[in-house]
């Protein structure tokens, strides 16, 4: 009796799964048709070297050749993306972005302004709860941790942790990859330095991080230039504090000239999450939804992994064994990521408030 | 006169040194793409890209259109204000200085808000409309330089007397502008044209957000996270823009001008 | 009676104050400026006086008077004045050299076209060019150190400083000056020079009493242009010393374009403040020019 019930139940479950698979496949087919009818997708702020977006976009174009992809302003920051949505409210031309890739803090902000269209991709359930909006307005897409990109032609001993950076051998070497008063990446850098000194995430780590950079500056090790591939290679900023995916793809692009080592610090490992969203005023909503389906499918997520970003469904995909071994090997050792701290939105905002307002006074603008 | 020339050569030499050194620094770095040897690898990666030629061509056409519209807009206005409305000059000068301190991103978002597909002037709806909008944006960006150059040129000639003389000979306004004023401020117009050309070729924000295939966004796409390619691109863009300006200079010799003043 | 008055009216020309239609001539420009410059950027003015809820407020403008922002304006003004002044002087000397300095005529054209290109060579490429030349591992630094034994960094030179930034700004300021001033120098008649020397003036006196006064309004105007040009320049400074320089465009950048949630209304207030400063600078220039123009013509 139990056995039969068991079989009946599992058969029902299997039937339901198959039928939902059929219904979602039908949904997908309908979505594809609608998207192809729209014929266009407009993206914004997707540099080709960031998380392998170049290949991700190429993959999308190859899969759906009827959809033209307009890429607006790869240099845009998250605030620019939201401003583009606001400015294009009444515009249905190709200047209006359909899809957004913004910092975590911008998700709720955009939602409160009514700039986002809710949508739950078919793989919704495998996205962790703490990085998505319950109603589907925004959802985490990838994350990375802060690391040091070191030009080993110029810097002979690798720093292993934040405290190493204070040593005299790194004089005039350390740079952030952005302006800590405006750039998510740079603010996370200061936050991470604070966490390394033992402070709790949030405002405390912000203060501690500022003090660290003040010391770094006083020791003469801090270079106020914005660190990029060019300045790393040329030698103006031989150590750049970068997201690991940027550091790794930068290392690849330089191709050994100069050789670059990417070091995840032993302590103070902080992870930053970005989120995807569809614009509420998107001229091509079906193409936008299809893009999301593509990004959150295994194919899209692996595309990001190839660009050294940890896709948000990473743990789920590893558990199911769909991640190729060579991609796993190309990443920094997993042990480093186990210590990663994911600051909550409140902690991020608190830290940001402290860092952006006090950077000038604590660290001291040394360009007077 | 001999002493004059000595100092001239000194100033010229200092100027040339100051301007060439950073360019040499960039060039030397761009040659380092292959480890240990100087090579042209970074240049190969850049020049044979078909998008390079397409986007550069587009930007050149936009630059020429911007120059023409800019000259047609600014020369008559500056002339007229100098002649008849001298009290407006301060206002005009202030307005033409504004594009220098207003961030271009505010301008472009303003355009999108005002001239989108649901507005009274739906310029963003068509490619040609967006091209025109972009060109007007470029005219605005180059306004400070164009105006200042032309105003300097007009100051150097006696506008009032020339106009009276032409009118007494029976010339209408168009004739005065085309055959009397324009040739006399030609050098100034050329300066303004050079400045405008350089601005349009390198401009990024307007083109990127209006979704037009210009050279600026292409440079950004290629150079964003690279080390050697942007340096090569900077050198190439510099050289090609210089070449285009030399062409403009050569073509301009066929334009009507007064005989060169001996100094 | 009618005939008499009509005849009298016909005999006398009717007196009517003449309506000047001179303003019609500037209509195209005004319309263009309004549609494509003023209207799109009106958002700056309205945004500066609004809070996120959309109500009118003076809080944003009041916020501008905090010490960090005031000092940012001050640094901006200092750098703009320094690079404008040096750009004027060096640019003028260079322009003089190629126009009036007795150089061969083939020198002029390449210098002018080069100036055209260099005047817009700014931002990341320019910052990188100077870093790769005068940075700690720059070409010139290394050459001086290895071939001549001079370590400029030991003498206190640092490209990442106020002086270094000014030096970098000059790369686009000087060519701008050269291009604008050349037509004015072209307009200097040889006859004036000859007349002055006939009357016994030395070269120096000619310049001080004839040439400079004539050129003075042009020099002032170009100085104002160079000032505004440097004041609004952000890309170069950002790329070179972005994380430690507090100039207003960088602060503006952080508020309205950054990667973190900021206060766009403060950003608009900053932009509004920049427009006000430019207006003041322009006003000073107009005042000085009017005073000097009294003696010309």
C-alpha cells in the first residue's frame, strides 16, 4: 500500500515536473517569439572585459540572430544607468536602456522610484534570498571579492594581506581602482581594509579602513592615481586593489607582459554583489526578459564564470556538477572565498556614508 | 630682426619639446606590447579593425557638418552683435562659456527628455533625427571655442567701416557676409574649425548615450581595460586627426581671402 | 479744416520713435541656444533648488558652504587661474614666434594644426601620457636618472601634485591660446610697428604702448575662456589624481554619476555654483575689458 502510494506520489511529482517543464518550455518559446518580433535589445554599462560580457553578449547574438543588441555607454556607472532610465521614460527609441546591471544598493532605490519592471526568471528559486527582491524587481547576478593585482616586474615580493601593504618596500605602489567618494569598487576597498583590522562590517569597518588608508598615505605607499590596466603595466600603480574578476581578466589581457599575480588577501575578504533589473519603461520588454532567461540559464552563468565572476547560482551549479573543472581551476583557490564577508545593504550604506564623507579629511588630499 | 628670430626659435623649441615629450612617452609605451622588444603589435590590433574605419568616417562627417553649422550660426550672430547690439555682447559671451562648465551628460539627458519619441520634436525616433540632434549637441560643445575665435577675428577688422563701404557700393547682407566679412575672418574661422574638429572626433558622452556609431565610443570600447592598445589608439587618433586638419588647411587655400599681410 | 491738417501732416514728416528690429538678427542664435543649451540644462537650476520630494528648498545651496566644498571650489579656481595664466603667457609667446617672429613660413601651418589636435587631447590619454613620461617610472624620469644621474623625484618633483596637474593642463591650454590669438596677431599691421620706430620707440616701448593695449581685450577674453576651460575639466584630473583631488567637477561627478547612492540635488547645486563662478569670472573680464576699450578707437 505504502509502496503504491509512494510510487503514485513520485509519479505525480514527476508528472508535475515534466508538465511544468513543458509549460516553461512553452513559455520560453512564446517569449522567444515575442522577443524576435521586437527585434532589438538595448543594454547599458556593459564593458566587454567586465565579467566576460563581450562573450556573453556574443553568445546571445549567436543564439538569437534576429535580435540586434544596442550597447549604450559601456563606461556608465550605476547612477548613470538609473538616470538613463529616468531620462528615457517617454522615449521608445534605441537610446532607452531595456536592462540594467547595477550595484546592490541601487536596486531598492530604483524600485522605490518605480523604475523597474518585476520579472522572475525560470531559475528564480536557485538565487539566494538575501540578494533578490521578493517580488522580482531586482536580483543578484554575480559577485567577486577584492584582490590585489600585482605587477611582478616591479614588485618582487607579493603582499599576502592588507597589513603587508604598509611595508616600506611598497613605497608609492598601492592604488585603488576608483575614487572612494564615488566608486563602489573603491569604497569596498576601504571597507575591506577596515574588516581586515578586525572591525565589524558597516560604519566601524569604514572608520577603520579610513585610518588604514591614512597610514598608507603617510607611509608614502599610497598613489592617488586611479588604477587601471595601463597604469599597472606602465608602473605608475604596480599594485591595484581590484575586484578579482577585473584583476584576472586584466592579467589575461596583459598576457605576461608584464606578468601579473592576483592575490586574494588572507583577511578582510569582502564580496560585492551586483544586481540585474528590467527597466519599467523598456521599449523591448520581451527581449529584456529573454536576455534575463539567457543570463540565468546555466549557459549564461558559465559565461560570467569564464570572465572570472562568481555567478549568483554558483553553489547550486557546483552542487549539480555542471561547472567544467578547468573553469574552477582558473579561479583563485576556493578557500579564499570561504572567508568572504557579504555586507548587508545596511552595512554597505553605513560604511559608504562614513567613507565618502570622511575620505578627504582623514586620509588627506595630498594634492594641494 | 635677427634677435627676434633667435628668441622665436627658442620659444618654438621649448614649445615643441613640451608637446612632443608626452607623445613620445605614450608612443614608446605602445611599442612595448611584445615583451622585451619594441614592436607594432598594439597598432596591428587596432588598425585592421573595420569598426575603426567606419566609426572614424562617421565622426569625420559629423565634424564637417558641425563646423559648417557652427560657422553659419556664429559668424552672422557675432558680426551682428558687434555691429548693432554691442550691449548684448556680455550676455552672448556668458552663454557661450556655459558649455564649458555644464557636464555633457546633463546636456545629453536633457536632449533625451526634451526630444524623445513622445515629444513635440521626436528627434530620437529616427537615425537621421538622432544624427541631427547629435550634431546640434556638438555645435553646443564647440560654441565657446568657435565664438571666441570668430570674435577675435572680427575684432581685428573694422567691421563698421567695411559694412558701410559695402553697403554704399550696393551690397546686400548676404553679399556682405559672404564676400566681405567671411574672407576677412577666415583665419579665425579656420582656428575655430580646427578646435571643433578635434572636439567632435574625440567626443564620447553624447554619442554613447544617443547610440550613434562614433569614434569616441569605439575608442572607449577597445581601450577600456587594456594597457597597450589605448596608447596605440591615442597615437593613431592624434596622427590621423592632425592629418585631417592638414587637409582642411590645404583645401582652405582655395577659399576666397584677402592677400596675406606682410609683417 | 481736414484739408489743412491733412496738407500740414503731409508736409511734415511724421515723428515716430524708430522701432529697432536689430534683435531679429540674433533670433537664430537665441533660438538655438534656448532649445539646445538652456532648456536641456534647466534641470541644473531647478534641481539645485529642489529636494528629492520635489519641493523648493535652499538646503542644497546652503550645503555648498561647508568647508570641504568651499575648499574644493577654491582649489578649482586656483588651478584654473594658474593654468589659464601660464597658458596665456606661453601660448602668446609661441603664437608671437610663429606669426611675427620671423620664422620660416612653413612652420606656421603644422603648429596651428598640431594645436588644433592638442587642444582636445585631454582626459585619460593625456593623464596617461604624462604618467608614462614624468611619472616615477616615466620615460623622461628614467632617462634623466640613468643617463644624467638627475633624480627629479628626489628634488621634490611629483607629477601627482598641484604643480604636476597644472603642467598637464597646459597641454591643452597652450594650444587653445595659440589658435585664438593667432588671428589677432595677424591683424597687427606692420605699419604700426614702423610708425612707432620712426617716432623713436624701442621694441619694448612698442609692445607696452601700442601692441599690448590693442591686444589686451583679446588676451583678457582668451584668459576667460582658458579659465572656464580648466574650471570645467574633469577627465584629466580624475584620471591623474582622482582619489585625492577635491576639485568641484570631481565632486559633481561623484554626486550625479557615481557608483554609489549620492545626492544628485547636491550635484546640481555644485553645477549651479560652477555656473555662478563662471558668470562672476565673465563679469570681471567684461568690466576690465570695457575699461581698456575706452582708449581704443
